[in-house]
């Protein structure tokens, strides 16, 4: 196996005076617009005209990358800080914290897309679990006006330690008991604009359905219309009146929410996330962006404002089919026959390792033989308060923690995972040593200065294309989730999930430029900091690079491609990682077992579209 090397920042590349506004007397404004779950190749002038215009008239980052695991909070931490996950400790949306979080339901595996949970984790980890400064925190310290508006969880993360004292925060919880408080200034401004002080609920868009009832057929229009109105009619005029530079983060829940909950494809993988509900979600996010750009024009702010559009990850349609899983052979009240249940990984590992299974989301109650954990998470071992294994269920990949870090237990777990047809690639904590069929986590930037517990094994699930002209637009994946086959999920190492959408326009970016170099969400954070003239004092070294090639007269570095392959396991499986490199910076295209991951070429360079 090729030896690992540390991901170092490429942001030390020297910029010319005209390459970044940090060199200008007055820093520019910045809007970071995040269309959650937007696929990299789905944007056209028909599907998303506002985003297509920014891409085509500004900079088209056509070789863009989400960080793996390809989840929202993980990539939010990268955009917010410019660091890889090994430094931020935000390894997925559900993580093991090593203590029981009361706001999360008194569980050791909290779902962290929640303001109260983020505050609790911050408190536990010395006031700042992220352990790296965020761009909004740095910006307000330098005198910028700052605001974060949008989806619950990632929105707050951009200035999570401030909690609304200086940065304006509007999300799903605004106006509720767990929401970040509004300032008197914001309350007065909202009232003057005839906007409520409580965020509009999602309504039908929040309905996920079940195995017999389809989910939503409505995009998240009403809630996001409220948030876009707050941004365009209240926050931007307020910032203009202050007459100083600003940064606004707008995190659009769509298309993610509509793709997750889509009711267009119950229990079938076609049309999956390409049905009318998902497409309406894409257009909804695009309309929000168009409204913000219109407001900039009307306020005379366009010429002084940079806009970066970057989705946190791509998206895939869910499959729940497996021929090897013991859990798929059990009958459950809420799961179609022969389908994988919620929490299949925890169930299968409990059986393979002959360990009792307890539900950390149900006061550590034992999980019966014909039941599954409520949220899919599991603690395995004779004593649930001192577990042998903890499984944090997330979707297209899951995290496994071994608190004892026992190598023999890790070896048994890996061998059990290698027997399952839904697994495609395993990544193991370097501290445990090398195991056949697996690659070390350091290859992915998952070993750094994080203060939250590092997982010992990251399990990637199988993915493939359902068949279309652009395979990343119709990626399918096995997903450990309460959502149903035919609905949407992400989190895997499929190129369908790692290929996100990124574009930029404004005075500090080139016009009509197609950037062929690889970029990532960590680069978005590093670049945002640079164009605002912010100086970071990093604790970790896993830092994104400044995308200088996209700036006028900026340096254009060279890119390279590479592959890392593990030793074969006893059954011949190898974890393969395809990556690109700029300097020492790595960009992860796809990984897993060839033939089981979309984006890993097999059979003479042709990607399989079948399930196996």
C-alpha cells in the first residue's frame, strides 16, 4: 500500500496584489449560498437558471468535491473553518461523543443538526468542540457584519460559540424555546418588514411517509420564502445601512429536504430523486438565490459583493436490498419483506460478533430479535454503559467506535463486514494498525487535532448507477436510514455523493472561467477567509487551499491523479481510493471495492451500472 502523507495547506501560495481583496483597502462583501444536496451535474439553465448563470458568467468549478463522509454537518464544518474533518471532529451528522447528551435525548450518539445539541457538545468540549475558528467568528472580530440564515444545524455552526450575540442567526428554531435568540434590533427590523419573529414551519415538506405511505410531493417553499425575505428585505438593507463589509451565509434546506422525503418513488429506485418533487426542490433553492441577487442589485451592492455557491454534497437514491444480510431475512412491522431495516449494520454486527445489542436512543433498552434500534444506532456488549462497539448510523456510510481500541475486536469486526454485499470499502483508525482489505483513515484527512472521539472504522456502503446519460445524476446507494427505498440519501464514497456543485462570481473572481483543477469544501472555507482578509490561527494542519487559479492574476498550480490500493482481504476484496492532488492537497473522487462504488472503474475502464 502506498504510504500516507499529511494533508498540508496549499493556501501558502503567494497571491499577487490583484489576486485577492485582502490586498485592497476595503474588503469585499461575501455571500456564501449553500444549496444543500445539490448534485454537481444537475444544474442547467432549465433546472436552475440563477445558479447556471453564476457558473457560466463567473467561475465554474467543474471538478468539485465534498469531503467524506459526505454528510451535511461534516461539510458544514469544512466550509465554516477551512479544515478537514480530522481537525473539526464533525465526522458525520451523528457522532459518538463519549458522554450522554441530554438535549439529544440522553444518548451517546447525538444527531447534531440541532442548536441545543451543538451548545451541549460545545460545553462538554471546553466551549468549542470544533476546535478551529470559523470564518464568521473571524469576520465579526475584524469588523464585518455577519449573518447565517437557513437550515437548522449547519447554519449555526458558522458561528456556534457566539450563539446570536453578534452574528444574526435565523434557522428552523428561531422564535422557539431552543432557538438562538434574536437581538432587539432584529426583532424591530422584522416587525417593520411585516415578517414574523418565528420561522415558518416546513409543513408538508417535512413528511417522510413510511413503507406504505409516500412522502412529500411539496418542496420547502414556504419556509425558505420566509428566510429569503429575511435575508433580502431585512438583513441586507441593515448591512448596507451600517456601511461596512459583511458576510452572509444562506444555507438552503432544498433540494436536500425534498430529495430525502420525496414521495415520487415509494419502494422503487426509479425515478428516485429525479422525480418532480426533487426537481421542484432544486428550483426552490435557485429562486432563493435569484432573490438575493436581485436585492444586491437594488441596494447597489453587486459590484462590491462576492458570491460563492457550493453544495455540501451530491445525492443518491436509496436501495434497501441485500442478499447476504441476516437482518434482511427477519420480518419487521415497518419494513417490506427482504428489505434492509433501519440499523441493519448494528443488527448484523451483533449477530456476527455474538454480542448483545442495545438501543442508545431508547435508554439502552435491549433490541429484540424482530426489532431494530429506533434511530439505527447501536451499542454492543454485555454492559451498554461500557460498550464494546458503538455504531453511529448516518446513511450512505456509518461510523464504528471501539472505545477500548482493541485490535482483536477490530479484526473480528472487519472480517464480519467484509462478508456483507452492502459494504464497499473500509477505513480504519491508523492507531489500530493495518488490516487486509482496508485503508487507514489518514488517507482521507480523518486523523487530526479533533477533540471529539475519532471513529475506529468508517464503513462505506455500495453504490451504482440506475442508468442515465450522467451517472452521477442517478446514483443509487445502500443506506442505513429510516427513509425508504426510492427516497434520497448521501454519505457514501460514490462520485454521485462526492461531486457537489461549486461556482463563484464577483470582483475577486474571474469571469467566464472554467476551473479544471480539483477543489473541495475545505477550499471554500479557506478561500472565503482569504478574500475577506482574515488571518486564521489553526490548531490542526488539515487545511484547504486558497483557489488562486479562480482569481484575477492568481497562481494556477498543477494537478495530479493517484490511486491507493489496500492489501487484499482473505476473500480478495481491496479498498481502492481514487484521488487528485494539488501540491500536497488531496481531493477524493471515489473509494470502495471496484464494481461496488460508482466512480471506481472496472472491466477495462467501464463503470458497472448494475447493483454488483
